[in-house]
């Protein structure tokens, strides 16, 4: 017998009006990051409205005001934490190879390194000597000469070696009597675009002129030195002015159960002055702000603190100020976004025993974004987390992004918005936000690694 069941019109209306199941936290966070387009809109606004943000500049000050407004618009409580930041001004920069036996004159594509001293009013001219390591510098006669630091960086893996020469070579060359230094740009691609960076001169060091050469010009110097002597003339107008007032920008979502336990997500707000700092670190800033926007109305178990650090590029004043001001707080984990806009590939961490088993269920949902679901141990903790992590044994989690093209534009005039892949950026923003939320809302915490000894001086 066929029985017909009648459903009243009222029941049909109620069924139609029944709410859809609430999205999971992963769907709410990662799904919106992938579809809203807000991360790209934020980095576009930063690069178009603010532009270059070298520490101590008007652009850096405007960046602080802009970041405060961004947190406010997202509904996240925000404050500035004041600090003194260095102010170095680039000025004129020119260089040339003088004609010599077997080679013609050559105008160099170069840029001063941050912290470089100016040349004397008439410039500096000297014979060039090539050095390939800091160890070799210690045994080579360089007094009265221009030291050229040569390396062969061709992929992201070569950056550590190249940046060591760039950062610490000038002061060591100066101590041995060199009159100036040049270094091959730490770059994986170039169309005669030199890539800058910091030259570290400590109190008591003799600062000398220091420049980076476009890779093509470095190849010219390297080749001509194989055939005979090379003389170079440099003219730099850079200068260091008194420190200025600046700030870190700090947003915070207070934890519902354990507000004294802090999960930190950071990026650096400053950039070099050659371009607009789109990938370094505009995308990182945008990912931090996107995470704040996505979680503004959520209630994590622990406090999430979003920190936009000032002066990462040439001094780390923001990192040092934060570590000092918050040394007595309990940071249970920290993440730093400073790797451009490449797609997310895997998750690394620094932590104690049981770290893999703790992180695995938090990382597993990211497989939907192409992320390796198995977290791996690593030594990385990020430049702005260095002081806090080393002194306090802070657990850190690092989202490793595809670095294939990052060093094509890093620290150069080519670090512009058009180099960003919007899809990869959205994927990394989603992964960053999810990792931050997961660490803040998990039942337990990542065990801390051992406290480290201070690193050896270069």
C-alpha cells in the first residue's frame, strides 16, 4: 500500500529557513583568505599609498600611521610602541671602471649599502682586489685598495654566504685598511638592477664607502681582474643622521581562557628605499593584517598579538625594543612572515620534544593548499624574532614559501607590486592565518627549544 505523507506549509517554511551548518574554523579562516582578495588589496594600498618605507624616513612614519588605521578598520585593538630608529640617507651614487690594459672604461650599475659612509668630496679611486670569503680577507693585503667581494649566488640557498660578505665584509675590510668595498648583489636575477642591503658598522668601527654591484657589472670586474689590474672610482653622497622617533605597531586579540599566554605573528613594516617593498615585506605586512581581519571577531583560547616591526632592514631597532619591553611575558609560539608572496610549501618549527606530534594535526588541513602535512624541525626563527627567541627559548613556527623568484627582486628597484602572484599570496595568507589561529586555540602548546647561547661574532 502506498502511503502519502502530507507536510504542512509551515514545516516547509521552517525547513527552508533553517540555517546552513556553521563553517569550521578552517573554512572560516582559510576559505575567506582565499576568496576575499583582501591580502592583495592591502599590499596594493601599502605600496601605492605609502611607498618606500626606509627606517627613519617620512615614508616609514606614514607607514606607522597607515598600519594603525588598518588594524582599526579591522576592529582589532591597536597601539604603537615607541622606539628610536636609525636614519640613513642614500644620496648620490656613481661609479666607473677606469680604462686599463686590455679593457675599456665602464660605468657601473651600483647602489650604496645601508650604513655606508660617503666618499670624500672628490670621490675615491683605487686599485681593486678580489676577495671570496672573510677568511681570505684576513690574509690578503688590502690597505689602500677597494675590496671587491665575489660570490656566485644563483639560488636562494646561496643567500646566507652572499649576505655575510655584504653585511660584515665592509667593516672587516676597513679594519685592514681598505678605502671602500664592492660586493656582487645577492640576487638570482638581474637586468643590471643592483640589490642593496645593510653594511654593519659597530660602534668603534671605521665606516667606509660600500656598494653593491649589479650581477652583470660584478661579472665584468671579476673577468677583467683575471687579466690584470683594475682601477675603480666611486662617488657616494650617503649620510647617517641622528636617530628619529618611530614605533612598532601592535594589534591584539585577547585570549578567552589563557590571556597571559601569547602567540605572536609578526612582519616588518620598513623597506629599502629603491622601490616600494612589495615583497619585502609588503606581502608579509598584508598577511599579518589579513590574519587580524579574519580573526577579529573570533575568540581564541590564547592571546594573539600582531606585531609590525620597524627597522628590520638596517638595524633591528624594533625587534630589540619589543624583546626588551616584553621579556617577562609568556610567549608560547611565534611566527614571522618575511618571505615574499611565493606559494606555501611546508612548515618548519623550532621546539622541544614531541613537536612533530603536536603540530601534525594543526598542519594537516593545509594539505588542501598543497602544503606538506608533515612538519619538520629547523633552526630558523626569523630576524625580528631573533632576540626574543634566543634569550627565552621561544618556540617558533615558520611557513616555508617557494623562494624560486624571491631573490630576483629582493632589495632592488624591481621589488614592485606587479611581481606578486595573487593566487600564491592568498594561499600563503590562508596558511599563515590558520597556523596562527591553531597555535592560539590548541588545547596544549609547543614545547620550547633549549635557550641558545649568543651567536659568535663575525
